[in-house]
C-alpha cells in the first residue's frame, strides 16, 4: 500500500513509465539526482513514510508538497495522513477501520487532494 516516503502516488506518477522509476521505497537513488532529502530523512528515522513522524508535516515535506514547479498542492501530505490512519486502523475519532477508507478511495476514479478530502469528510461525519 505504501508507495513512497513522502506520499506521492507512484502508480499515478508520469515518471514511473517514462523514467523507469520503481518508486523510492524500492530504490537507493532517485532518477532525478543523487539523493532525495525527504527519503533520506524518513528512512533515517526508521519510518515507512512521513506520516509516521512526530514532526509530520515538517518544513521539508511542506516545501516539497507546495513547490511551485514540482509540488502537488499538499496532496502528498493528505496521502500520508491516510496511510498513517490506515496503519493505526482508525480514522480520526470516528473509530472506523482504515480498510473502510481504503475501500472508499478505491471506488474513486481519480485520486487527488479533493478526492482524499471528500472521502475523509465522509468518515468524519
């Protein structure tokens, strides 16, 4: 289920096919440089993804998520929240199993920030 350290959905990334990227959870070095500071930080702290960190979301992740050229307007942060909630088997205070949220997300045709927020609101009510 976890596709990246920072919350990028590798299955939807345009570079997966064109650059032969296997995703940061499966590689030592990103295709775009010598290292990724988010990957290095996350793995250095022993986390599967940034959502597990006590400092989440940190300045480094926010800088990546809201970068004018490569950012995704915070979608990766929302994805990390979903992964973290899935791992803890509850969503907020509603007590629903994380599997319910994943099942709801899988029914969506497009997974983006708006979709994640819509699904999260469904379960928060």
